[in-house]
């Protein structure tokens, strides 16, 4: 329905059971927003009505943490472990197995807990909503203590003589989180900036404090805060408003009375400090890491409140101008004086009092005073002399393009709007819509550039703001061992107080918990979970949008789709002529191209021009495996741009500028980029240890993964680290090889193009692209030989992490098997049955995963896992589970529906174009996807059992990598062929 008519039909909305607070046109969302309150229960309701069939529901609660035990986080996990109407032990998992959801999760924030779901299927949407509503208001936590023990924490004692241990999913998840220096920095920032309100407490839970939480206090918190009067209910999309409101009232809200409770869940405003505060804390590093040049400094200020819509957006703009953009003045000032190798910022706006942080990483601990002085001197200069106006204009255009495009990748639009809305609605129940009506604010901020508005922000919120924290985070060797011994001593001390009878009781409780975890829900309980029918599933896959054309002699794939006059161009160049020794430099090229000076622009000016005139340009390396010839793959280098139609000439001019005129011999800038890559990879390798472990393991036998590892994985990190440590000797070689790559890659005969827009856009693209082709040479280089030599080395990467990331891999095509869609179903079965129960539920790991690729590569992995050898044993025994797989027809259908749900995630026009082009490059036609879908839909118990040899022989190839705690890996050294430090020891900057 046209927006004006929709608004007219709703502007006088009224019901006897709900109070209508406001009805608003939300032009930026092409929606109408209704703000209601349920009269009897006091529940707040926000409805966003439009024609989007990817409907979103969420219920959230204000959940201020009162201590560091993680009560809020453990409740978030535990509510989804069975309820009044749905007594199955893990309804969340049952829903994932058998739903066409487009999003299904729950999240704990510093002051709220939200339970969002999304689906394009109306029946599914209603089913998911009901399971979540029943879960939050009537969870089984009151009937079954073991839910708390499993998801939160419990004592584990295998026998009276065994060591006593802590275990629990949230306990181990937070051990992983507290192994990250960046996460600790955030934790300490909150605790020091908000000493007098709830933000000082850790809602996720401090693993040292989590075991202080009692079952009774856990239940008490739920009973107090999970009442409709403390709730925020949201529905988005194309739905029947009165039908949904009837449902909410009759099924749930009418059962509660706001007068029966008195809840104080508001976060008190933290009073500003009389003067800035300083704090020094420590984080753990492994024994083989260096303490030198490994300090974090952060400069943090509290910036107004998140209910100030203009300030909320303006801080993002100011952040871009100060730190986020390449060469931004504040970031550059710190780098130029050698404070840290990576400077970044964070604007935390999802809390009542947002925090703006400037962080320098890999600094010397003696530089703290200089760090503060450089920041404040630079801010004074920017305040007094003014911020570059084109930089501010670029920042505004960058964020406005993102806002209007609303491209959130795999996440539903309605979900992301909801999370933005909660940033104001939680703190002012009359203001849910202020952050989804930013179109007018962008216009106002453009006018403010010439009025000194942003300079005044610097003065008020950064320079003269006394609500400020200067935080130093120093590295400390052995800290992780200290924590481990402290935990062991605590457990030993407690065990020593227990009588034989009490010890035996703990052994029995340990056994009973495992039996509870091993015992499946009854068929009756399982059937309480609503599920779709086979007839609800589309029989055919999504179409491919491949219109093959030629412009001059270059292949172009045109995806004719409505894009609201945004043109998406993707230029994909084969790297078939790039010699093997240059492949790591292909990975580096994606970080330097567009980030260094060119013939006509400094790199700062280049970024400004691109963001003022377009939605952005990016470059990256990619690998496409061949679906017809399974051993074949292509390495490609891709340029991606998005703009309005009338800026297509600009996009191609910028492609030429960055490809052919970049100055790679600007060694100062080159070293800055190398240092940043090194720093950021080191920051993510522990927290994303599962990704690193999988890629490192696959690279030993898979050619495509071998080259991925060289361009993006651990081998790439080693390459970058070597350049950084030997930069003066290697810099000229690096610049020469980057220039050489231009000749190897950017040839006309290497090029294939994807263009996504409508026919009007294509005509404009065709003209701009023809001009671009005139500048593209056709150099005659020979095709390079790929020199991958298979290896096999079971590797343990030691780190200061308190948990492990375990990966085992193999290849089933080499064992004589072919890909089948049934393997997609097996992935769902593993992820939410065998691996879920054994690795996560019983083992206590936060996550587990598996995948089977068309070329035969496969893996199993764990995430934030307290175990090592036990997880390997689980992986090795997976084939036995498959051999004996036996479920009812209903449960088999559930797995099929869940698999199709994974395949059928809604795609926007840009994503449809990318999917189509990827299929084209991989030689996957429509029949490829149709055949896979038929194999999924026809899958049965026998088809799954037939996969047992694939699992047995692939995992039996015994390829293994583990990222984990250095002591745990050393204690299991017999498992490994090689043990080495994850982080290559830093030396003094040369």
C-alpha cells in the first residue's frame, strides 16, 4: 500500500485493550510506526507497518546488571531451554532445525536483553513468536535446576579422587571473551566511567565471579525483571496488526497486571566527574610474546545521552573526521609520533550515556602522557583552525548513503532498525523512532559544516568534558597461569571442606547432569514445537540473474534488478598470470590499493572524493572453486563500487586512478599500513581462533585453501610480520612487487564483470565501461604454475587464551565420493544434534560447526572450548553417530526444513547479483542448485547413514590444528607434530 494511504488508514488507530501513544509516518523506512501500551500489563508495543515480507518480532527487557555474576547473560541462555507450552529441553535448537527463519537469536547488552526472530513465512513467523513469548514468561528454569547448571556454571567431579572443575556454557564463553585485550579494554572502560550506576557491572559475567551466582538469585532476577511492564515488544513488516495484538493480549499479556509488581530497572544517570580519572590494568600474553611495545592506551569520554538524536548521529560523523577515515588527523598525529602501530576509535551508542574512545595499540607503556598531549593538542588545533570541510562532507555522505541503502548483508532490515530504535526507546518510552528518522538530520548537519558545529562538539564533548577516563592496559606474562592457579586453588580449597558424603553427592550430580544432557526430549515434547509442512517449502531454488553480454571483447554478467537507481559494479580480474611468489602480495594489494597517494590525490583526498561522490569503492582478493572440475580453482582480484547512476563515470575514473597511479614507494605510508594489518590480525587471531585453525588445516591438502591461507590466513600473517620486522631491507622489494602485480593482473583478457541495476543503469554503465576499457592494456604474460605441495603437520598454536579452538579437516572426493545435497542436511544435524550435544551442551564449548564443500573439503571445529582431546575424540567418533542415525519422519522433515531455511535467506538486489556472478565464475548453473535442492528435499535416514564413510574417511585423514591455551597444548603435546606460538614474538621497532 502507498505510504500516504497506509498512514491515513492507521492515523486514528484505537483499541480498548491498548493505549495509542503515537502514530507516525516513517518516510525513511517507507513505513508507519505505531507506539502503544497494553493497558493491563503495561507492556510497551512498537509496530512498524510496511510491505516487507521479511517480518521481525522481538521482545526485550531492561536488565541492569547488579553484579559481575552474568545473571542477565545466563538467563538469556536459559530461557530458551524449555517452557510451559514447549517443554522440550532446547526449543531454540528445535526451531533452528525445522524453521525457515531468517534470524533467530538472543543477545545480552550492558543494560538490556533482547529476543529477536524473523521469517518471510507467515506461519513460521507466528510459530517462532509464540515459542519466544512462552520462553521469556514461562521458562522451565523454575522446574529444572540443571538448565542453570548447564548454561551458567556447575561443579564437575568425575570421581572423588579427581580434580574438581568449573564448567558451563556462559562460563566458558566469557573465559574466551576475557582472553581478548580489546574486550577487556571495553570492560574496564565501563567500570571506571560509571562507578555509581549499573554499567560498572559486567552483564556477560566475569568468569572469576560467575561461580558466585546461586540458583536462587538467578531465579529471583528473572522473576523480578521478566514481566510485561518491563518489556519492549516490536513487530515489523507486512502483518495483520489487529490479529497480532489480539494474540499478544489473549495468549500472554492479559495474564499479567502491572499493579502486581514494582520494578525499578532504569539506569541512573552517572554524574560527571570533577576531573578526568586515570587507571592502569593488565591483560595476559603468552610467555613467548613480548611485553615491549604491547601496551594499549585509551582516551574515553562520555558523550551526552543516546536520546539526543542529532548528537547521536553527529558523533559518528565527527569520529569519521577524527579517526575513522584514512589519514584522519587525530589518528595520523599519534602514528606520526610513534605512539602505537594501530590507532582506532569506538563510539558505543547502544547505552544511555554513549562512550567515545580513541585507542592506540602496540604502544610503549612510557608514552601515556605523550598520548594524551598529542590527542588534546590535535583537538585544540582542529577546534581553533577548523576541520577540513570536504572531510566532513565525505563523512556525512558516507553515512547517509549507508543509511538510505540499508544494506545489512544477511541481517533483516527490520532487525537492524529495531536495534537502532532500542538505543532511544529503552531510555525514553515516547521516543522509539528518532534514530530511524535521520534523513532530515543529515540535511541539517550539512548546513552545520559552515557554522562550526563540529568544532564546538570537540570543545564540549572531548576537550572540556571532565567525564573522561585515560586507561592504560599493560601486557603481563604469566597472568593467564596466575588465573588458572587461582581457580585451581579455589576449587581445591572448596573440595577440602567437603565430607566423603558431599564428594559422593558431587560425583552423583555430575553424572546426573550428563545423563540429563544425554537423554533426548520425549517425542511428545518434541512434537510440541510447531513446525512447517513440506508443502510450505518452495520446490525450486532462487533464480540466477545472469544475462551474459559482451562489451567489446570483455564478458559482462548483467543482473537486471531493481536497485533504486544504485549501480553495483564488480570488476573481477583473474590472477592466472601471477607467479606463486607474488601471491602473498595479492593479499597485501587489497589493503594498500585505495589507501595510498595516487597521481592526482593524496590518500586522504582520494577517500574524500570517493565518499562525496559515491557509496564507496573497495578491493579484495577472492578464490572461486570450480563446480565442474573439482580440482580446479581461480584466484581473482576484484574492484567493487557502488554509486548512483549519474556517477558511473566517476566510479570508473577512480578505478583507473587507484589501479594505475598508486604510489607504492611512499614508504612511510606503506609501513603504517603493514603495521596496522599486523596489529589487527594479532587482535583477531585469538578471538577467531576457529577460523584460523580451519584454514591452516585445510591448507595442508587443499590447493584453494593453501592460497587462501597465503592471502588471508596464518601464512599471510607470517608474511606481514616478516615485512614489518625487516621493513627497511624489504620495502623496495615490496613496492616493486606491488607494481609488478598491476601488470600481471589488470589485463583485458583477465577481466570478467558483474553489473547489477536495471536496463536504464546498464546503458549508462556500457558507455562508462567502454571508456575504461580503452585504458586497460592486454599484456602478454604466461600463465603461472601453481606450486602447492601437500604437507601434513598436526599443529598446536599456543596463546594466552583461556579456551581452545579445535579443527579437524579432510577431503572426501579424494576417497572416491561426490558431493550431494544430503551433506547440507548432515551439517544441520551435526550443528544442532551430535556436535551441539557433545561439544557444546556436555563439553561446555560456546560453539561448534562443520561444513562440507563441493570440492570435497570438509571440517569440524569448536569455539571457546574448555576441552581439547575430548573434542578431538568427539570429531573422530562422528561417523559412528552417522552410521547409527535414526530419527522419526517428523524429525527428518525438520532437518530438511532447517537446511532449506539456511539456503533461502532473503537477498537484496546487490546480494542477488553477487550470488549470480559467483555461480557464473564457479561454473554452477541453475541445474546445479536445483539438483542440490532435490537431494535435500528427498533426503531420508538412509541417505544420511550412507554419508558415514565420507565422515569416517575424511576425519580419518587426521588433519588437525588447535589454537589454545599454552599450558593445555603443552599438556597434550603428544597429539601434535608441531607446537608454535600463535603470535610471533615482537621485537623493538626498527
